[in-house]
């Protein structure tokens, strides 16, 4: 553990790496010192505590390891996170945008209870019990347009859900990160057909697909779309 040398990621703000490019590992500075969320390893390097960010547990980590061109992270952005679950990925995002704010929407009451326990000391996360299909139902908790929407929900019609939330909350120059789980949309149809259908839904609604990132080596039958409103 003492031999691990942690350095700044060359592109993404407040994300850290170790190892060679072929065996890269990701880290974030732990905003809640000493606490683990999902059993991740903690490292202290030059007096700072880091959490290892597992790409097999976090699709956002898998995305960053694929080195997308779009840089969507900065210090004080406002983010709407759809599908917060018990806090694995949203807690790392909390470490990264430590002076920003994250609205974390989760539908399952059990997961919400775990989320609240896990992020109780993280003041930049506002947990919201809600259904991402109905974004107007949690408008009373969100007082501003957001810079980033990250969606990871196991629902059919994932692109439509994303669009509803983007039309309600996303700034005109904001970015959508949409995790597409093909098996949640159609368990029989080939994944590539499902991905193409979801892309067309976004494009028909006036969104430009900035990038389409395959994360199959960390999460089977998943791609991630980065999109932006056409100006």
C-alpha cells in the first residue's frame, strides 16, 4: 500500500490515478475521512486519504477509464444524479465536485435508507426519494438548472426518461451522461439495435451525441452516451 504513488488525472478535475496506462487505477479524495461506502480500499498518500474507485462497481469510473474526449467535471458544478442507489458512484462524484451540489434521486426506499446512512456527512448531496420518470414531482427540492445530468436507471425507455429530466432541469449548454442498459429495455433484442434506438430518440429530440462509449469490459450490455442540446 505504501508503494502506491497517486497522481492527478491528466484530464479530469479532482480525479487521481496510479499505475501504468494499461493497468490504471482511479481514486478520489475522501470527503468523509475514514469511511468506506462499498468496501473500497482507502489509501493515505502524502497526508491525504484517497478512496479507490472501482470501475466494476461504478459505471462512471468505467467511463473515465475509457478516456472520453468530453470533459464533464469541474469543481463547483450542479449535478442531477438519477439512480443514486445506495451511494457507490454518487459518493465518488461528491468527492470530485466537493464545492458543488448533487441532487441524488432514488426510487427504492431501501436503497434510499442506505444512501442517507452512507452520505450523512456529505453536505454536497441532497438525497431525493422520487421516480425519475416524473421529474416535476421533485422540482420542489431542486432550485436551479443543473450543469450535468447523470442517469443510471434500470428502466425501459431510458432515453425518454433522460429527456424529460433534461427538458426540466438541464442548462442549455449542459451535458447529459446516459448509461444505457440494453437488458433493461429489451432482454431479447440485440444490444446494438437497442443502443441505436436510444440514440435516435435523443437525436430526434434535438440532442447531439457527443460520444458513445462502450464499457462492456466492466459492465456487460452497457454503453454510455454523452449528449448535449443542439444550439
